[in-house]
C-alpha cells in the first residue's frame, strides 16, 4: 500500500490538478486512511449499503409524509427507525423487544 501511495504522490506532481486523473487521485488520497483500514481488516465492509438499504423505507416514505407532528416527534421517529433497523439487522423481532418498553 505504501508503494501505491508513493506512486500516486509522484504522479500528482506531474498532472494538472484540473485533470480527471488528478481529481480521482485526490479523492483516493482523501479516502486513504479508510482504504488502509479496509485492506488491513477483513471484517470491515467496503460500503454502507446495509445501513442505506435499512433506511430505504424512510427515504421513500419521506416523500409521502408531510409532518412528524412536531420537532420532537421527528426526533422520536428517528430513534424508533434506528432501533427497529438495528433489531432487524441482528435478527431480533422489534415487536417482542418493544412491547415491554412501550
């Protein structure tokens, strides 16, 4: 990884900063720390698609919902969506968990 980093740094010196290649290299260098974590730990996911897919229903519904009732209602909804999504990702039935709480 270090030799790749060094090579990119050298190439950056020869490129116009407005070129597409330079922009791609700049983006890569901004993500370098995360890329190293991903390469050194096989358990790290390369993307957050699982989290995004879990919230897809909220994003789709947002177009249909006009109000949450109040600011605090919106904050409570966020907490509940997060809790339910986490339960589903961990194979826990949210209804069984929330019944004693609610």
